[in-house]
């Protein structure tokens, strides 16, 4: 059985243990390893001893003491061992609210600046005093209120507000005068707009009646519009006009000029003609070849076998790489073929070769020589410009071959093409009139 003395001893031991625990928790007793830093401030703004030290918002130590040193305040901080504060950290007094408790706030710096060693002194930023800020705010408010009183100087806020109110009143009076002046005119304008609206309604009603009559066969216009034969005639007329007017622009006319120099007799040959294309891929060619003055004397004693002043009239087809024509060539029946083998190539497409045969029934004597074979001509040309080509050709290969230097010019004439279009228009009109008869 436990004796009374043992119970009393146990009770006293428990009370001493609780007392020691309370002193440890509530008092300034700690077994943590800490190091000391000193902070120099001009004003600590009522920061108290034992206030917490927070690094980036986390409590890492306490303020052990605050001393007056050289006209300023030195704060002695106790920081937990292992908490590194870098050299560019910012120390300042913080507050939990406008009237809340104070604490020492440390805004962490950067690692590259290095760690502040123990027992170092750092410079803290002076806090903004709430009392001073309130004093300045009250002074400005008092100055602002003085501006609304007569005691303020001229040009103050009160004078500006008074002048603004006066201007607003004057503007309002001017607006009232303007409204009173324009009110009769506005009334007349509104009445007139009502009259115009009524007239428009009447006009629309009449147009509805007219359109209804046009949809029926009653009346002259309605009968014309509802007559099937008249509709068909109008459609045919419009179609004919469309086809006829399209003829004005579908014609293409080109002037063709061929100049050839025959080296054997040292003289030139000239061919001139018109290439008329009524539609794409089809053309007619009319002109003259070997044009010359019969009274011209020969340049040398060599015989000239070319017959002057011949006629050309051909029907041709062209598409892509070929151009073929048949008809009259130098007053004799024949045909011509021009080939551009690389017509799609931008460079080789400029080269073309030609061959023609004509006068198949030839049996005549020219310059003392009998010619009995058809005339065959071959040549090649290179287009050096949109309108100009140069090359060479050999004429009458089967009888007396004659080499010639060849220069060719071909350009479009839109005026003559338009004349052909007008002529086609007249022909189409005459055809339509004869058909209607």
C-alpha cells in the first residue's frame, strides 16, 4: 500500500514538471541552435522585442533585443541554424494589418550573391509610418476643402466649378431657345413626311394593280407579255443579236510581210497579204507574192526565174504544233505545212520549219529554160520578237534551187478586224430578214 508521503511526493513532482513545461512553452527558452544577425534601421515603427522574424512569410527566428545605436535602432535577430539568408536580401518592418502586430520581414535574395555570415550587420529599409501618411493625407484634404470656400485664392477649384456650372446653365438655355425656334419647322417637316408616305403608299398600290394586269392577258402590254409567239420571237431576236454582236469581236486580222533576198541574182522578193481568222483554229489568207515593177531592169546578167506579181489565196487550219493551208500559191494550186515541233517550250518553241508545193501542172519556159516539175519550197525561221521572225529558205528545189535570206513580219490589225465584224453583222442581218420573208 502506497504511503501518504509517496503520494505527496508524486504530486509535487508532477506539479514541478507542469511548471517547467509551461515556462518552456511560454517563456523565452529554446534548445534550437541559432545564430545572430544585426539589423540597422532609422526607425523600427514600434517593432517590439520577441517579435517574429519571417523569411518569405515563414517564421525563422525572433527579435532578441532592440537598441539605440548612433541615432538609429539596432535590431538583434536570432535566426535558426540552417536557414541561409543571402546578401541581397531585403530587411523591413512588416505588419499583420493597419493596427496589427509588427514583425521583421526578410525578402530572400539570390543564391549567387552568397550567404550572410553570422554576427553580420545588415541595413534595413525604413518603414512608411502610418501616422505620417495620415497626417499628409489630412493636410491635402484640408487644402482641397479650402478650395471650395471663399477664403481660397482666385482660380481655385471652387471658382472653376462655379464657372463650369454657369457654362452648363448657359448651354442649357441656348438649347431651349434652339428647340423653341426649330419646333415649328420640325412640325411642318414631319407633316410633309406623312404626306410623302401617303403618296408612296398610293403609288405602290397602283404598281401592284399594274403588275397584276401584266400577269394577265387583259390590256395591250399584258397581251404582248403573255403571247407565246411574241415571247419566242423576242427570244430568237435576242439570241440573234447576241450571236451577231459576238461576231464583231471574234474576227482577228493579221498583216503578213515577207521579204526575201535571193543571193544568186542579188535581188529581193516581197510578199504581202492578210491573214483573216473568223474563229480560233481557222483562217483565210489573201495577198500577193513576188511583187515587183515590171519595168525594173535586171541587176546582173544571171537569169531570174521568179515570176513577178503572183496571187495567193488559201484556206488554213492551225492548232498547237502545226499550221496547214491549201489553195492558190503564187497563182498555182498547192498546199503549205508549217511545223513547230517544240511549241510548248519557251525557247525551242520559237523555231519552226515550213514546206510548200504548188503549180503541179507547170510546163513552161522561163528565161530560156523549160520548167516541167512542180515548185517545191522549204525553209526554217526563228521568231526573235512577237511580230518578227528571221530565217532562210530554198525555192524551186526540184528545178533550179535558189537560196534566199528570209525576213518575216506579222502583226495584228484590230481596225480591219472590226470592219470584218461589222460586215459579218450586216450579213447576219440580211440573212435574218430574208429568212423572215
